[in-house]
C-alpha cells in the first residue's frame, strides 16, 4: 500500500510539473522519447516509472529529480498559487523555486551562511520611503556615495540574490522568503542599470517584510509598488548625492545625468526620473535627456566609464564561498556543487577537495557500532 501511495504521489507531481511549465503531454513525449500514451499512464499512476525515464522527465520539465519527492518551501508554494505573481513568468517561477529549495537544502545541512535580517517599517508616503532608504544606507555604513556591489550589500541584510539569464520574456525579478532569509532572482538579460534597480526593489520587499511583488516598474500599478520603487531609487541615488553632482557639473545638466548613471550604475531612465523627482531638472529637461541616452562621447567628456554589475550568472558572494567550502570538505559532490553555483564554475574549475584522514572514517564507524 505504501509503495502504491508513493507512485500516486509521484504521478501527481509529474502532472503538476508539466502544468507549471505549460507543456502538453505530446510535447513532453517528444522531449523525452516516450509516447504520449506512456506519459498519460505515468501521470495517472497506472504505469511504473524507471529511473532513467524519471531523469529524462525531470530534464524535460526543468526540475531537479528531488523536486518530485521533496516538497518545496511553503513560501514558494504560496507565491506560485497567488494569481498576482504566480504564472507571470514560468521560467522565473521555476528558477525562484529551484533556488529556494537549494537554500532550504543548504540550511538543513548546516552549510548556509549565517545572515542577519534587517527590518524596516513599510513606508506609507514617498517621504517615508526616502527615509527608509536613508536608514538602510546608514545600517550598511554607506550614508552617501555609490552603493556598489549591491549583491554583497544585500547579503548584509539577509538577502541572497542570484542573477540568471532568463531571456527577454523571463520577467524582471522575484522575491520569496525561505525561513529567516530572503531569496531574490534577477533576470540577468536586463541591461545592467535595470538589474541594479530590480535588485534594490526586491531588497525593499525584503526589509519591509513584504513577501513578494506583483510587478516591477518605474510606472507601478499600485501604491505599494510605487513606494517601493521610490525606496529603491533613493537607495541607489540619494537626494544629497544628486545635489552634489549638480553642484559639480552645474553648467552642464547632461554631464550631471551621465555622471549619475556611470558612478551610481543606474539606467538612464532611472537617472532622468530621479533628477526630476528631487528637482535637479525640470520636466522639459527630463524629456530632452530621456530621448538622448549617453554616447561614447559623453563618457569621454566625463573621463569615466561604465562598470557592469550582476552580469549573469552571478551568485551571492558568501553563498558561493560556503558552497565551495562544503565541496572541499566532501559534503557536496562535484555535480551538486556546480548545480548550486549555477554555471559560475564548471567541474574542471572546482578546487581540489581536502584529504579526509582515515581517523575520521574510523570515528564514524565506531559511533555506528
């Protein structure tokens, strides 16, 4: 009876996975080499599934094999079932779930970096959103100046951020809580400045204890998103910093905007909007600037160049070091370590594993005896 129950559960998970990726039984059959009738029987639980067939199905359905046996963290299930966020981008949903499961796994193995979450009261006005950004910067020890290496900064407040190339239709970003930490997935296919804004936005959801967002955008659809966007841009380009740039380039508003984009690693759209929001430029100048993105000549005149962040694939720094440490100590196989590092390192690039003394094995055997 127990074996039959396991088969029924597996068949249901396979059907669920197929539905989540939006494939028909015919499409799965084509991807796996199994017939449509075979797929139908597997999903009904009337046909046993071989190990090699399960591996083929897992690959076709973009799921790790353990997904069919181990439930996902509750927050992931809640996010997926919410009509405002689940299904907006299937590839983004899939990546969020896989990474959340990875975080859950590492935590259960005692191999997750110990991060301390920083929390703020949710803003109710644009002014309180700006104040929240100031408080977070103060907490990070960066009250002014460019907030660079944002992925590492996010770890300082309990947020693991992954930048993955999800393609043009892969959505912007997503956030989910896993235990005491947060997980954000940023679409690395977006342009660099946009990636930083998306991460700052998800960072807002994290510190405000807001589980997830329906959509990211500079033209938000609801008040909550508008306030978190305000938090994000003030975090990346504070008012006093923008005023200082204007003082530096007072005779040239274009160079002011170019310097803001280059030094603070922001998208041109975000820079123009922020300079207008805080009164450095008026609506007419904003419209003029927005229609003329920076050129090579602008960078030459400024004497500085763009430095990109969050180029995909990118994993959180402390997270990456912890995974490699676990691999060195033999806690992770090469295959599992490369999975957890999301293509940032291949098997050949993995460091040598530490030699484990025979005494360690002897102690284990004595304990078991």
